[in-house]
C-alpha cells in the first residue's frame, strides 16, 4: 500500500460554461438562455493502489447556479445527480468487466 503521490497516472479535466452575451450577462429575452447553469467543473482522476489492487479514484467538483429553483429542491436534485453520476461511471466499468 503506497501513499506515494508520484505513482500512477493522473488526469485533470476542467470545464467552464460560457453562455452570456458580449457584456458578460445573460440575455433574458433569448429563448436559448437558461436560468440554471454549471459555472465550473473540475474532475481529478488518478490511479491508486489499495491492498495490492489497482483502483481509480475520482474527485469531482461542480459549481452551479440555479436562481429559479428553491435551494431545498436544488440540494436534493444535486445529491440525486451526483449519485447517478457515480452509478453511471460504475456501470461502464462493470460492463467492460463482463465483456
């Protein structure tokens, strides 16, 4: 079990949303404008070794804005979306293992 950060592959993915007009604000009259937005997303994926087995650790951070949705609903939706995200990733690897 190595805690050495120099081992294995590491990947960092960074994304940001650009949906505003030239002035840096949303055009509220435009039909394509949304009021819910992911402003920034960062994903860190790295190889880790645990008890002699190779694993992949995924750390995902997302900052979003949803001014048209009450905070208690947005929090619940965020938790459900995070759970689905992890399930979807796991299913890809489980399918590959079966094939």
